[in-house]
C-alpha cells in the first residue's frame, strides 16, 4: 500500500510541475539542449556508449515534440515545427553515424533559438 501511495504522490508532484503546457514545452527544449551538449561531449571524449545514449535521448524529445503538435490549431506554424523537428532528428542520426559534432552544433543552435523564441512568446522561464 505504501508503494502505491508513493507512486501516486510522485505522479502528483510531477503533474503539478508541468501543469502549464508552455512550461512543459520549455522543459523539453531545455532537456534536449542538455542531452545534445552531453552527446557532443561524448563524441569529443570518444565515448561511444554515451554518444548513442544522449543522441537517442535528444531524438526522443524531438519525437515527443512532433507528437504534441496540433496541426488543426497550429496551422502553418505546426507544419513548420514538424519539419524543423524532423530535420533535427536527421542531423542527430548523421552525428551518430559519422561521429561529427558539427551536426550536433546545428541542433544546439536551433534549440537555443527555440528556447529564446518560446520564452519571448509565452513569457515562461
């Protein structure tokens, strides 16, 4: 019984922290940026295991961002973001296959721009 109560409490804590969808998107962008930086470091360090792990984590976030798009409400912006996110996944796959940080640098640049634009647009921080 205590185990279930702990799970419910943990879920409620997480749910309270991401009540605001705009804040959740910002958290996803920031997480992707953090993982992309870890992947870049892993490439520079020659750590294949961490490279793959962090590239996959970054890609997973972009997949989640794609899945969260509302094409009905978002219109052209949703379609633009869909393409942008998909391209980031492609760059991450190239970085993984070719072991080149240049691709991750491009992803990092886009994520920084997305974070800045999202904060400006939504007012979240």
